[in-house]
């Protein structure tokens, strides 16, 4: 989806870096000491974007806490969605 937009990676990095920098300034205002700079890194995984929905579903399916929400094929055929 939106991660395929032109310059998405650089815009995301810039936006998150602005938030991080603002929080560092807030911390400095409260403590009087400037925290160490924290550079933001955004990784580009365009090759795997094609499978992102499948990977997300696989991740959810592997989480035990979601198991009670799943239906078997038989349950679906008998009860519907």
C-alpha cells in the first residue's frame, strides 16, 4: 500500500526523527542534561512488500493468544463466518 509511495522511506525517517528530536529536547528541559542523539533508521524491504499481507497473517496465526479466534474449515462450513 502506502509504503510504495515515492520517497516514503525518507519522509517517514524525517518525520520520526523530528519526533525523537523533540522528545530529546523535552528531556533536556526537564533534566538540564542533553541526552545522547538517537539517529532514526528506516529499513527498505520493497522485495517483501509483495508478500506483506501474507507475512502479517502468518505472524498472527503463529501467536497462541489468537488461537481461540480461529475457525476450522469444518466450523466455517457449518456455521459460516
